[in-house]
C-alpha cells in the first residue's frame, strides 16, 4: 500500500501567479456550486501535499505555515499515517461504534487517558469535530454537576454549532444573524497581558469577581477556557491565571474544562498546553492535531464525571470512526517516535528570535507570543495606542500567498499573524518561509 510516486521535494516553487490558471478554472466551478457562506482564504487548489509542502493544480509548491489550522502537526501525508489509514480502509471503514465496537476506538481512548494531564482515573469518548467535543463536554458537565451555567471568556473560540456559537465570543463572521443562541452561557474577562497589563492573580480576581456577581458560584457547572486562545489571537494568559481559576472551580464545586482543540498534541512543545500551568482539568477537549486531518475529536475527563451519563446518553453515527482512529494512533506514535515536543520548541526558538529581530526594526510589531509551534505576532499601528492593524495582517497574508507561502491571520481584532507549521518542518524550509513573511512585513509594515 506504500506510495510508489516520487516524494514531493520539500522546497518552494512558484511557477505561475498564485492562484494559477488551473486553480482559477476550478475556483470558477467552486463559485458556481459551493454555498457562498463557505469562504476560501487562498483559492489555490491542492492536488497533493507532503510534509510541509502543498502542491497545487498549477505545479506550484507552497510552504505551509498553517497546517490547515493546526491540524497536520505530523506533516501532510506522513507515510506511517497514510499507510495506517489505507490499511484500515481495507479492513473496514465503519460499523458504528455504538452498534459493534472495534479495538481502535478503545486504543485512542486509552492514549487520551494516558497523555492528558492529571493522575486520576480518566475515561474518554470520541466524536467528529472540535465543536462536537465541546458540545459533549458541556452536556457531561451539566449532567454531572446538576448545574446549568457555563462560564466562558472574552476572545474565546469553541466552534460554529448552535451551542458552540454561544460559547464563541466574536460576532462576525461566526455568529452574525445566526441567533438565537443557547442560554446559560456567561462571558467574563480574559487575561490578555499585552492589552490589560494585569498579573495572573489580578486578572483571575477580576474574572472570579465577575463570575460570583453575575452568575453566582453555585450555579456554575463549568468554567471553560482555551489554555492558549487560538482564534482569539494566540493569547497566553498571564502566569497563574489558569491555576487560580482551577482552584476557584475546585473550591466551588464547578468543573474546569480546558479546550485543547488547537493547543493539544505537541503543538506547544508539550502534549497539552495545560501542562505549562501545572493544571489538571476535570475535562479536556481535543481534535485537530490528534489525527492528522481525519475528522476525530475527543472528550476526556475524570472517570466519575464521564460515567455520570446514563448509557446511551452520548454517541453519534460516526464518532470514533475506525479510519480516523487508525490515523490518530499512527499520528500519536509519530509524535512519540519523532519527539515532536522537542521539535516544537526548536520552532519556537527560530520564530521568536526572528520575530524579535523584526520587532526591533518595525513599530507595527506590537506583541510576540505563544508557545512551541503556536507563535503569533500582534500587529498595531505605529504610536502608543496599540491600535490593531487588521489591514496589515491581511495584506501580509496575501503577499505571502503570491510568493508561495501559506500563513494565517487570527484574533478578535483580526490583527494577529499566526504561525502553525507542521512540527516536522525542516529548519531550512521554516526559515525560507519566514524569509518571505519577513520581506512582506518589511515591505508593507512600518
Ligand atoms: N475549539 C480552541 O480552535 C477550531 C476554526 C476555523 P472544529 N478552530 C478553527 C473556523 O473558522 O471554523 C476550534 C478551536 C478551539 C474548538 C474549535 C472547533 O473545532 O473542529 O472546527 O469544530
């Protein structure tokens, strides 16, 4: 089942304008057939991808610094993952885990229970997407505590389904005119060191006071947070903030749920970003990096919480699909065998050093933050006001695309340029990709 074609060389090639003529033809078909609400950042149609290179329909080879939004941490079509997927597809592709089970589902749950922080007994369930994991985490937390309120934070992103839209902070594009939204969701202030200047203790005291005054401690089923906010702008809360919140939860009978959908699976240089703050969430949601792009997500939590739900209360047709589960098992082995936590830290060193250098030359570099291979730069207008510069972020992303480098912007204000390369990216290729970003920033920024 091995791929007999020659591998895609890990280098950038720009043959045509990007998107090129063949991609433009395909894009015309897309516009004529795909719902307009599903938008595309860069209509370069991909035919194959390997490692950190996307090969498009016009023969261009793009350096991928986004990993499909933090998904292909092990690189595109890692041979061990591709082979595991193919082998499982020949064995069987579906039985429905609720009808007749299979070992792969159990094995992924065993890995999740083992790898997530917390030495207590854990159980897991598998679903198809990050949003679905969040939906189930909330269901479990409400049933297990007998309470209804869910506390979330400014800048949060948790998905696009009805419940998760309510959990997500930003209106446009995620929520605009899609209401009414689910009730019993309360939003409090996030620790955002660059913009609020508060210590972890101060920011936690502010959030806890809001919870106690606006919600009431005894109503809170769970406090839900991304340990590093992803779509919000790679916001790393001040040290101690998360710990204080977990302690408040423990003291008040509320659960602490960490959404590690974006930050999990070696992305930050540890298996889970929660480990940096030495916290053990009661429930953790995972997706994205877990299965190299096959749709798989998980909810992992204290066994007594996960088992509080009546048999049959959790499930879904495809949850823990065998092909996706086989991909997860192979991906997790790659993470272990190739020590991708260490690789993420090398990426952090390269990106933060180069961004810091850029920051000494350019006033638009407001803040550099993140951990591991989850690094971002917040762009601001020159001057003291830290005024977000979303147009600059957008222009840099567009300029990089023309030069064959895929980057992503993010953030509540849309002014954050984020880097999410595959953890397996070769250093030379990462540096070449960043050369392009740097040239674009120097050309367009001040
Ligand atoms: N929780 C922390 O980052 C997905 C969203 C892209 P799904 N982030 C990328 C977009 O615009 O739709 C995400 C996340 C965190 C939950 C989710 C949701 O995961 O697999 O997209 O449902």
